[in-house]
C-alpha cells in the first residue's frame, strides 16, 4: 500500500487563536453588560404588555436599573416603584364595604355589612420571566456571534 501525505493549512486557526488571546477582560465585561441589559429590556417589554392598564400608571412605572457587576456575576433590577404593584402581581384580599345613608343628625356613614373576597393576581412578572428564560439561550448565541464578528474583523 502506498503512503499518502496530508497537508493542512492552520493559518485560519492560528489567526483565530491570536484573536481570542487579544480579547481582554474589559471586552468580555462589555459583552456581559450588554447582554444582561438586552435581557432586561426584553423583560421590560413583556412585563409592560402583561400589566393591566386602568390608568396607565402601573404600566408606565416599570423601570430598568443599572447593570451591577459583583465578581463574575452581572445583575440588573427591573422594578415597579408603585406600592400596589406587588398586589396586582400576586393577588390580594379585598374588602367591599357597602354604606347606608347617613344616620339622622349625623354626617357619619354606617356600615351595613362587610364582604371579603380574593382578587386574583395578574402574574405579569412570572409570565414574563418564563417567556424571557425560554429566549435567553438563543439571544445570547446571536449576541455572541455578533460580538465575535465585531472583534475579529480583518
């Protein structure tokens, strides 16, 4: 049996390794911060969509905080500062108090009876988290492809 020589050109691979070695911690940190911010903005769009809007206040008050780095962990807070946002999210006990006419010679109202009921939550945050979690892997892969392409030009 004859011998066969195989020649391989590793120039492209060598160029790739050089480019990878040129990535700095700052480059990676920038990528992580941009990725977490994009995830937060996607969450914001979804949570606003699911937030009920009687007056529009609750929907408008959703806010994205700054990206915070703590070691190798990056986080960002998405929140609603309105006091009743948690009650709309999780539900709450409500009390309906029908009133009678004012008592004679008094301006006070008399309570006829009280009725307790449960108001179901809208779960706008829980639903949004589930939807965004389902999209995160694809989002990160696409962002990583663009990041690598931008760093390895020419």
